[in-house]
């Protein structure tokens, strides 16, 4: 299991468009991946799950992965969040 915390940089947070980029990136990996905010954990590959967290800009989230490519998955998603979902 590999875990890393990151602060969402873009002002609007993880609304539909950035959440879609996030989920597409998560689905590139075989590992199970979760996003955690305030003790709530959802599947990072689920649009409804990610949107249900209501993540806004400046929010700290935790990205957790478990599997063969867990470290690459978490690092890749952290970079995406830090870039403000620039791709």
C-alpha cells in the first residue's frame, strides 16, 4: 500500500471536468486506488464517488493505492492534482 497527501491547487476543486481527468488517470493503473477526505474514502475510479466528496480548492486529500503499480499510480495522480489538472 502506498499513500500520499496532496492539496488541491485549482480554485474550483474536483468538480466534473477535473474529476473526469482524475478518474481517467486512475483507470490507467491496475492497482486499487482510493481518495480520502475527512475520513471518507471513495474509489478513485468512480466519478460519482469522487464528486460525492465535494472537494474544493485548497482541500487536502489523501491518495491511496494498493497493487502492482501502486507507487506509480499515486505519484501520477499527485502530479495531476498539483498541476491544477493541466493534464
